[in-house]
C-alpha cells in the first residue's frame, strides 16, 4: 500500500482513481471530488474542506479525521466503509451506500444524512441539528445514540437500537421491523404508520405517540405525564410501568399499566374495537 504523508491537495479530483493508498496527515482543501472512483483507501489524521471529497469509493477506513462545513455531501455511492473517532461539520453525509460502520463519530450538522444506506452499524454516535437523518435506510444496528435532529428514522426497515437518547419530532415514521432497547424517546408522533415496532425498557415523552401502528409491542416501558391520545388506531400489546395519562381508540390488543388516567373510546374507533385495557392488579 502506498503511503502519502503531510501533503495538501486542492482543485478538481486530485486523487481520482487512486487505489491501495494510505493518507496520513493529508489536507484536502477547497475544490471538488478530492477522492473519487477509488478502492482500498485509508485516511488517518486527515482534514477535508472541499465539496464531495469521498464519492464512489469501495473499501475504506477513516480514523481521527475532520470534515469541515464545506465538505458537504462528502460520502456518497461508496461501499464497505469504516469510520472511527471522527468529527463531521458538513451536511448530507453517507448517502446511497452499502455496509457502513461508525464508532465514536460526531455529526454536528446531520441534515439529510444517512439516506438510502443499506447496512449501518454504529457505536457511540452523536447527531446534532438538521432534518431527516436515516431516511429510507435499512439493516441498521446502533448502540449508543445521542440525537436532537428532527424527523429521524423515517421509512426505515430492520432497525435495532440500544441506549439511545432521541429528542425529536415524527421519529420512526412509517418504519418496519424496529426494536429499541433501554432508550429515551422524546417527541410527538412516534412510530406513526409503522409495522412491527417493539420497545423494551424505554421511557417515552410527547403527545399522540404510537398511533396508526400495526403489531406494536411495549415491554416494561414508562410514559411522561404529558403523553396523551396514545395508541389511536393501533394494534398493540403493551406492558406499561407507572402511570399513563390518556389512551385513545386502540383498535385491538391488550394494554396493562399500573395506573391509567383516562381512556377515550368514541364513535370513531375502528373495528374490531376489542382492545383490553386494564390497570395491573396490586
């Protein structure tokens, strides 16, 4: 493998069609497409400032690197990428990709990041700002996520998440096959129009959560006092610890909680309208 150290590149496509290359303390300055149509690339202690620096790259390892705000849309159409201990300040990263592994990565402008990625494994991921991260992505495993981005995980399939703190709005909208463990989910309209969502040991906050959901499962979950109009038009099996403020028109299933503030069943309920709702026997 060829090694390039302590160099600076700018302009258009300076490392186009490079293969079996390791970059150490290399800076890609203003310009476009610094690394493109490449295979087997490693980068350590590098900095990226120009646009679109990492397109159509198959097989890469990126460690201890920095991507500036100007490096927008940096990583697209690439496969088999590993990134560790990096900071990203640019938007629209990681799109149209396959097989992406991240560890200890902070994205400070997560706008439209992780679009149409098939195969994401992430550990200790931080997302700040922006809208619609993870949209249309599949086969996702995350352990450790701290996110305040809006509209996270929309139209996703086959998702498993552990130890997350997600403060957002409209999260997990129209998703399929999602399991979330030991997490805080704070935001309105959680998992609307989704199928096969399972929440285990989670704390939920926000209004009108978990509506229009099919085959929804909650195990040992808690709710914030402000949560109301929960489970409307959903089929649900729920084991709720502590109190829940209001349940409205669930379609079917079984809901049990330590305390239920109120239940709204009206003429708009959908058939079969046979959900069992009860307080846990003390």
